C-alpha cells in the first residue's frame, strides 16, 4: 500500500479472509473504511504506524480479537467503529493518561466485551471532556478533502452520518456483556450527544453525574439490571430527545419537568416500581388522596 494514500474506502465489497495489510511508519492514511465485509482474524498492529489516521471503521465484519487499546496512541483518531464483530473479553486497564486524545465517536456495540465498563478508557478521551462552542455544521460551500460516512445507531434508528468529524460525538457500548456499575466519571464526558449502554448486565444506581451531560440528545440505558430511583439531576438535560430506561428494576418517582414531561410509557416499561407521569396518575406529594365515600350522619337524640 502506498505511503501517500490518504483515503481507503472499500466498505460493502464482500471482502473475506484476514486483514493482513502492513502499514508502514510515516503513512499518510487519514481515513480507513472496510465496514460491511467478511474480514476475520485480528486487527493489524501496524495500524499504530498511521499517525495521521482520523477515521477507522471496521464495523460489521468477523474480526476476532480483544479491544485494541494500542490504537489510543494515534494522536488524531476521532472516529473508531468496531461494531458488529467478534471482539471479546474485558477492556483492559491502562495507566496512560494520553490515550485517544481526539476521539469523538466510539462504537463497540454488538460484540462480546465482558467485565466492568472501562474507566481507564473514559479517564482519557479529552476531546469529549470539553464542548467546542464554535463548532457548527459545515455549509454546502465548504470544501473538504474527503467525506466520511459512518453508521451511527441513535434514537432507535441506524443513521448514515456524513462529515462525522465536524458534527457528532457519541459512545455506543450496547449489546455486549458489560457488568458492574455505571461509572460516575461518564458524567465528565460533557460533549457527548449520544450515549448508549443498553442490553448489557449493568447493575446498581444511575449515577447523578449523568446530569452534567448538558448537550446529550439520546440516552439509552435499557435492558440492564439497574435499580433505585431516577436521579433528579437528569431534569437538567434539556436537549434530551430520546430517553430509554425500559426493562430495568427502577423504582420511585419519575422526575417532573422538561424534558421528562415529553417522554411516553415506552421509556419506562418493565420497571414495575416506577410511579408518576406517564406511568401513573401521581407520585409523592402529587398523589391524589383517596376519597372517603362514607357519609357523615349526625346522631339524633331520641325523642
């Protein structure tokens, strides 16, 4: 492969076999997309030589490997999609504080990752710890040297997102075998617009720190084993358009106010202990007191 190649897009080409390409140190590759093929084996370690790589999409293949923490040494990597493969095992901890410094989109959904959610990974991700208020969607007149198309599962749909580098921040760890608690440090990733942890084995309470995700638009924690109450701090998520806590073991009062006033029963189904709008008429101080239908009949003195 030429060291001068900047974009390699061979998605949906029925490619099979193992990914044995060797990438030389000094490669100019910026975008590498093999999504939707039948490639197996392990990820080539030589990808770590591609220091200018910004987009890596190997989703929907048959890769059989553990999580490639070594990709975190790529200083410009912004998009990493490994969804729908045979990746497995725990995401091992790392003592480094400089991994994945520019990562804005991480999709590891539909694999077989196990153990607890990777706090050492979340502790890095510096690009998700700040909101770039100057960031805006590129106009039609903008000229870019390439366009990237990545599949993102959000709001119940699979969307094809173009120019993802300028527009999107997301983390999808759904449909794995993660267990343990949701780390409170996820609330520090304040630039996230999509967070999907659904269909795992997560338990414990929903951390109130998620209320700091001020720009999040889609939050899916469904089909886990979460318990306790819904944190009132989530009321501050005014950008939230899709909210799914269904099929857990939550209880108590559903918080009131925007955005909670806009969510329907399907956001909460399968949590028999929840009360309040929209699953019941009232909760706590809002509960309508039961009326006593027994009439008061004064006693009359006998004549």
